[in-house]
C-alpha cells in the first residue's frame, strides 16, 4: 500500500513547474514581457498544462486549508475546473481536474465546514456555468492535497451565471462566528436569483428565489446598524443582497428567502451594463464595476463609488477615471485595498483608503498585446460576447501568504504578489 501511494504521488502529485522562479518587476517589466509596477510574477500555469488543453479560462477562487495551511487555486476552464496547489508559489502543482460541460463561463466559490467525526475541515467548491445542463457542481476538496472529486451536481437548475456565499472567511471558507452561510446563485435558467441552504454542504437545499429580473452578480452582507430599520419588520440583523442586473443596481432584503423585498434601485449615469461590485471596509460604500460603459462611450476606465448609507436611496458619490480604455471586470476589497481583474490590463491594485478618491498603486499586465478593449463585434451575451473581451477575468487576494491569484482567458492561471 505504501508503494502504491508513493507511485501515485510521483505520478500525479509532483510539482508542475512552469516559470521556475519569481520574476520581480524590474524597470517596468516582469519576465521580460509583462508590464508591471510593484508586482512580482511568482508563476503561471498555461491552458495547455491542464487536462484536455482547454481553449480558455474564466473565473477563479482560492482556498487555504485550515488543517495544514496549504493554499490552492480553483480555476474555471472551458472544459471544467482545475485545482492547483500554490503553497510554493513558484512551483504550482496540478492536483486535479473535474470535467464539466463545455462553456466559456464558469464561476467558483468555496465553503469549509468542520467534520465532527474526523475533527478536520471538509471543504467544497461550488461551480456555476452557462453550459447547458451543467447544473450546480459540488466538488469535494476534503482529500486535498492528494486529490479532488465530484461530490454531486444539483439539478434544481440547468444553467447559471455567477454565485456568492455569504457570511464566510473568504481565505479558509469557514463561516463567521454566529453567522449562517447561504449560497446565492445568479442568472439561472430557473430564476434571476436562487438562494440555497448549505446545512448539508453536499446537497444544497433551495430556500427561495427572486425572479423580477435577471441578476448577473451579487454581494451579500449582514447589517445590524440603523440601516436595518429600512428592512422588513423583525429583520434585525438584516441580510442584504446587492444585485447587479445589467440594467440597474438593486438592494434586496433577503433575510427571509421566501419573501424577498426590493429596498432600493439605482440607474446611474451612462450605465452600460451593471456587472458586479464589492463593499468598502466601512460598509458605507460599494465599488461598482460596469462592463460596457467603456465600449459604449469609447471612454477610459470608469469605477463608480456608490453610497449605500441609505438602502432605499443608493447614489453615486464619486467617479474614478483611468488612463486606459480597459474594462474593469471583477474586484475585491480587503481592508483599504481594492484588487481588480482588469480585462486587458491584468491585475490592478488600488489604494481605497478614501473610497471617494481611489488611486492606482500597482499592476501586472497579464495581456501584453493591448491595454484597450478590442473593437471586434457587439456582445452576444448580456455581459459580453466570446470574441469581445480578452485578458484577466477573476482575482482572488485572500490567501494568507499574500499571494494574489488571477485567471486570464488566454493565458490561464497567474500567481502574483504585490511588492
């Protein structure tokens, strides 16, 4: 048995060495080809290094195992999901691949729960896709670092766009004290929003739905301050879902999943496609990422700061204008820092100490050909057509090591670190 395990280790678990060594940013370049400022390229896993050599990558998430502190990237691919250990960031190791229906769009989030029998942490990655009959895949990460497996597929839906899990520590996937995690699935064939219980992580149970509009992406937060008074009676603390629908930005009271209420709606100036966002450290504002405003107005990067001091009357409190015609796609805030996956500019890091006056402080361009959006064709999908956007898709900055994960449509997985 020991010999068999050793053979399995050497055959399947040895490091997948791609870049070999960290490439610091020197004279504005990393590895001689990536424009940069104060960001080191630790490593890259190209698409041809994943099983089946997928044609593209999509979004990603990360996970730090509470049992041994190993770190992982879970990346959406055209043909499924790849799990890569990045504990040694210059020597990424492909752990496994879970096959999925073919699709350009695939999103991932992770939930970790203590196993009462083993006294260790079990973890599950939840995967949405717009591929027909893809369902909601649940990937079992509990046997890391050796392997991953498919725990099951929820068939309450066939297709969906994005997902979010509330009330978690997003580094380890563990629930926050005295909180109840929920899984929010956005833009499914069944409803604009589906809400699931994770009481049984392998078998999410549907709690409620919202179908007044398509929901492209969402972010959830629990509020117990004076704003909870704007929620339905008895909803204090109040579970709020901020929803980007393409056509507007909405604030929903989802405390009772069976009776979801719209508290406020915002159609901001020069709206292109209300895509996604993330809350600020003080929870008084949100950064809003519009996916089409740069294209429609032939404009440069624009990031809006939304004032959410009132749930019933959200408003724009500040506007950031960049220097390039690059579209910010997805962003995450940790403390006073905003991390962005900027399609044709890669990772962009911004100082968000003052949410009303954010400024760029670091970047690494994962898409060297251009810093502008491509002028090819009109989008064939609410969030953009397959041939319209290039470069980085998702960003994950929560790893305890400080390493930052970026997924790039054409170039796969990047492991980066701010200098």
